[in-house]
């Protein structure tokens, strides 16, 4: 039986002040929860809802993510193809940004929604937190549950060589793949490719 995350993950009151509430989005796609093995978590919802992963047409977040998976050797043409690999895509913060940075209080507040979302999927083998906001959100969830921080502080390129785990699943701290910067920063694009390859290897192990 499928689940639709947007039916069970909602925000009461939209309390955060530094985000665009009009772009609030939790994926409304129906998913088989037992067949989600990798969760890719990027930063924040796009300012334009039409750019979200599961929006119709050619949404920006999906366009760059499809290229990232192709770089990693996956033959994908749509969000359904990525779901077919066992990969669910979402954001750490459910509203769009108003500036470059997102307040720590907002990440912590929205991590409650992300936690509820992750609990829908009992078969996760790997997490791909893409960028600092996603890493911070995952750490917030772990600390709230009485666990140690999942990912240590430090530059991604320095810490990504180590192995990290959350509830038995491997965590691959990576770089943001959603948005136009993906096509500009070639060194980060190569590391994103490596992290996706490693996560998918766990699915097929």
C-alpha cells in the first residue's frame, strides 16, 4: 500500500519568519514505503513551486538531479525513474528561502517535519544530505532522539571520506545538487556523482 507524504506531514501555523510560506511543499507523490531505500535530502523548497522535484513539466530541481544520477551511471529520465531506483527526494526545509542563508531556528523547527517524513520509510539503507542545511537538519533529528550528531562539523570535502550512520543506515554528506550551481562547480559535481554511486551500491548489495 502506498503513502503520500503530503497527507501526513503538515506544518501548523508556519512559524518560521525567514522563508516563503507560499512555497511550502511536501512531496505529494504516492510512494511504496517498503521500496524506498535511499532518501536524498536537499536544502529548501524552491521559491517557485513549479521547480520542485515532483512538479509537472521540466522542474529545475529535477533537471539537475536527473543529470547528477546520469553522471553516476543511472539511466533516468523522470522523477518516476528515480523513484523506481528506490530513491525518494525531498527537502530539509519545506518552504523556499528569502535570502542566501537559513536560520538555525528554522532548520530545527522544520526538522520535526522531516523526521515525520523519514519515519514513513522503514527500509532506508542510505541518506544523501545534500548541502549544509540538510546535514544540520539530520543532526537536529538525531539529537532530539537522544543520539549523537550524525555528521561532524567541518568542510564537506574534508569529512565525506569517513563513514557515518543514522539508525543503521549509511549517511553520505554531499553537496547541493538542486539548482543552477550544480552545472557551475565541476569539482563538487564529481563528488556528488561519487556519493550517489556509493549510495546506489548499497541498494544493489
